[in-house]
């Protein structure tokens, strides 16, 4: 940020306040409030932004790829509450104190940009997306009408168009929204509206028992959406999966037929392209056959796996996705667009989204505006205020190009394959299964258990290992890695590779560190 020496002044404690009193010369009072001039001390505010910007650069951006830094500075809640001055007060605090608070927030926050943060389905630092986020935070737009957000609406349109092309549709519609969970809710509600359009005005009364089908490995947001929309979690049928976590189409066919025999009204199937734990991809072509036969809306939750579409080498994982009626795809995951950046895409071009969600607010969506009001896309959203999330992805895409995005996916999956081969070589490490995506699931078996027969006692003891190692790594701050039990299997680690800042050396360190932390168990 450039400096203007004429505008600078020292920030000495209480003198550097955010607000300053208005001029009393020729004062105009209303309800005892002086209205002359602005009350914000612009020079002090600009100085604060400049100092905070320097702090962010030094403590976050410049340290993002430094493996000598800790991933986290763990403190339990009560201790952290004491370390941080969390209480808002009646009077504002000096900028020096606020900057100290900013430093504390950075210190005690998890460094998700760190090359050894493997805990979630997002990680790393994309510099272009970061700049886009800085811009949108400064501009503070809301993406509902062209008049207040012309650039960002056009950006969203362009990004959605390209994503639709990668799915394989000739045309379509879509909207960015806050999370894959919301995308799945959009899909459920839209499918229900298509099945019975009167529901928008008449509600649930008089409807048959609506029922939907999804994988037993689906994201938990499907149950939440069914509850939120009044469908009911008992009307979510979970279709059995094979040993790799893929939905079995024959089981789907059986459940659909059974539901019809019972007098229920099937309306939606949700397939998953990249399950959260195992990284499994449902057989979309076969599932689409079932949906076509029974007239069901097919939604594909590709929040995690959708980014494989940009890779010519790996896009076959989503073979058949072009037959879906809707798709959820989160660029903030594998493509690192920054949380949150999530698209809900629809094959329909009959304005189904708008018909389903429009409330025709006359104070926003006037039809006699001086420009083409078709660009006022906010009425097809369940939100009013909406962030310009597409801009982050657009900036990264412009910087890297499609080939750069493809390389990012290919490298992540190549590193995953390297880790798998290393796990196979090392004593004490055992894969659950061969992965087909970036989810590597494995057990660490400490020396004390390596000679034990794999019976109930073995598995009971192994179940305790991953949580204990996780506690040690968190308190040391050396890395972060998730673990979970899953469908009858005891706790195991789930390693996910995303960030291009991750190296082969980080994969080696991961295994070395787990062994170091767990060998005495």
C-alpha cells in the first residue's frame, strides 16, 4: 500500500481512535446529535488499514509456505479465552491495542495455508484468489442486481458458463452460494418444485409422501436439507454401497420400486462424485439409467470431486455427469479458490431456478429499469445479500488458465499416488483400500500391536491410536491430519492432498512424524 507522508500521523495509544468528534462550528443538531462533517477519522483509519495490511503480509502471507512454522499454536478453550481479550466494551480501544489483538488472532488460529495442513478438503494459499478476496472485501458488493454489482454479475455469468461446459451440457443455469450443503438443499428443493410446482404457493398440505434416494456414503447435508425443507429424514433412503463406497445401481432400482409399491412418491436421486471420507465416485451412467426409467431428478454432489473435470487425465472419474439435472461443485476445495466458493449448476434453461425462488421484491427487481433486467439475477437465489464468490475463482482461472488448473489437479493426485506407495513400503502402516482420488485412508499400527492377531482386542486397541497421535501432533503443531471411524472400521487417518505448495518431502515428513509420535504406544 502506498504511503502519503502528508496524511500520516503517529498512533500513540488513546490518541489514535477510530472516531473523532464532529466540528461544532455552525453546528446543526438533530435529536442532540451534531450532523456537521464526518465523524470518522479518515487518516487514522487509513493508517490502521496500512499497519494491519503489513501485519497480514508478514505473519500470514510470507509465512504461508514456511514448514518451520507451526501449523497451529494449540490452546484449550478456557486458556485461549484468557489469552484473548474477547469482551466488547462501551468505549473503543486504541489502534495499537487492536493491532495487538490482530496479531494474537493470527498466532492462535490454525494455519490452513501451511503445507502440512491436511485436516480438511481445503488447504493451501492461492495468491490470486487472495487478492480477489482483498478486493471484494474492500469494495463490499452484494451480487443481486446489475446496478450495484455490474462487474461481479458478469464475472459470475462467465465462470458459470465455463463450468457448465466442463460438465458437458450445451446450456444451463446456475448460481454461486454459501457451501456445498446449500447447493444440495437448492437441488432438493428445485427437484421437488419441478415434481409439484404448486408447493411454492400451497405448501406441503395435500402432497403424497415424497421420498428421495442417496448413497449411504453421502454428505450429511442431505439429511439436514430433508429436515429443513420439511421432507423429513425418514424419507431419505440410503442406498447401499460396495466395498469401495460407491452406490450400487441395482440396490437403487430395488428401493425405488419398493417405495412406489408402498405408495410413496420418489422425486430425487442424489449421487456423489467424491465422497468425504473415502473419495468414492458413484457410477453416474448407471444411476442416470435408473433415473430416466423412473422419471427422477438426478443431482450429483460433486462438491469435492467436481474439480477432476478440468483434468483430461482424471475427468473419467465423473463419466456420465452430463446426464445429471443438477450438480454441486466447490472450487474452494481442490482448485483452492478460497472459502467459500461453491456453485450450484442446473441443466435447465427455462428459468426454473427463478420460478422456484423468485419473490419479485419490487424495491430491488423493478421491471422498468433503464437496462436489461435479465442481468438482475438475485431473484433466483434464496439469499438477498450475496457475496461475489465467483470472482475469486475467476481471478485464479485467469492467472493460471485451464492448463494451470489441470496441472494443479494432476499434481495433487500424483502426490497422493506417491504417498500410497510409501505407505505400502513402511512397516506399521496399512491402507484401507487403494484410493481413486486424493483421499488416502490408512492405519498406523504401533510396534506394540504389530505381532498381535487381528481380533477384537487388536481392533479395540488400534481404535485408540489415531486420536492419541492427533492430540500429540496438535499440541506439537507439526501437522494436522484428520481421523475417523467409518462404517464398522476403527479409527483411521484420512490424508488429503490439495495444495501445490505440498512437496514429496512433506509426504515423507507426514509418515515419519506419525511414526515418531506413535511408536511408544
